[in-house]
């Protein structure tokens, strides 16, 4: 989660109810004691109001918030804990990457981030550390993040710890498809992911951004991506998440070759989504109650 300062001096959270529902589900998946997300949200709002002086005023900067639940069973045992501690980590933060600078990805299938029946769809600390070694290997080869593939057909899932979207030109000439992997249990249901899909399907957003978008949650593979690229249909590749919001990708390493995404930064779809979300987060525009004022 992030807290932003608006031009009116008020602190805002972005769709925090979705974060709370995910926190509740993640606790349940790990057999942690249940928590009431609505109560936690009220605590977060009060914390943000108390610590508003720590929220940077620059656009794109925020107070990063991480509600965290830690098992505190007062014994050593391989069993579910009936004791837990809830804490809220908070830190001023700036842009995750240099603004609008494209990043490179290395597509890998020998390691996986998540698997069916696992915890990929939950916000769990254990989902992160197994990716550190593959990411280090990618960096040694000149890539900044991992594009996680899964299965023999090399289905595209996520990029690093972020959701991944591509913009593909349609054969019928009716705008573009905005494609991302479906929530099949291996994909984190990111708040920014859901917001991008909701905006892309909204006629009002399409009109104000002069875009014709067809959001698609479908299975697609690395071979599909390479094919779209060779046909000149792959227009944008986007990394999506709380930290980065919406960022561009300019090349994807795959089997010793690079799939090149055109452009030197965000394309029209990525730029429009990023601007709209940031305007809502920072209180410059109101949109369907997504910006929640604290307290």
C-alpha cells in the first residue's frame, strides 16, 4: 500500500479495501489467526494521519505501507500458530525505477515463482526469496528482472514480483488488446493490475485517453510473444505493481535472443494508465471512490 499527499494537503490511500481482503486471504492460506481487515484499515488510516509529515510532496513519491503478520507461537513446533503479531511497516519512498526508463527481462522456465496449489496468489514473504538467485543470474547476463514462465508450453506469468501486461495490435484493426495472465492461483491479484483492467474496459477512460482497448485475461506463451513481435503486432510490454505503478519493458531475453519492444519509454497505453492511476492516487482527480482520504 501507499499513502499520497494530494494538492489539497490530504493524505490518501489507493483502493485499500482490496489490500485488506488480500491480507485476510493470505492469513487464512497460512493458517494464521484470522484478522479483520476493516479494523486493520482503520488503524492504517490513523497511522497515516499521525505520520503524514513523512509523506513526500513530490509527484510519484509516497509513504510505503506494508501491513505484516508474523506467527508468534510461544514454542518450537512444525504446526500452525494460534498466536500472531500484526505490525505496519512504513517508509517514505520514491519511484521504484528511474521514471519511464525501460527495463530488460530474462525469460526463465527452469525456475518457477509459483505453482498450482501453492501460494502464488497470496502476499507471502516466501514467494520472494526463491527469486533472488535467478534474478542475480539474470543480472550477470545483463537483464534487470525475470519474466517467469511456467509449464512445458512456457506460459507467461509475472515479471519479478510484478504483474505483466502486453499491448498487441488487433488483426481486425479495432484498437489493441491489453493482455495479461488470468488469476489461476499462480498470479498475484495485484491492486494495480485490477485497476488497469478496470480502466481499460471503461468507456469514459477510453474516451478521455483516445484509446480503443480490449482487456484480455488469457493464457499466452513466450512463443506467442515472439510471434507477435516478428509480425510487428507487439506494441508495448508493461510491468505493473504497487511500487512501480506502470513501467515499460524494452527487451526480453529468450533462448539466447532478445525480443525487442519498440519505443524508448512508455507507449500510449502504458502512459495513459500510469497518468490516470497517479492522478487518482495523488488526489488530482476522483474516480469511483478509489482514493480514500485518511483518517
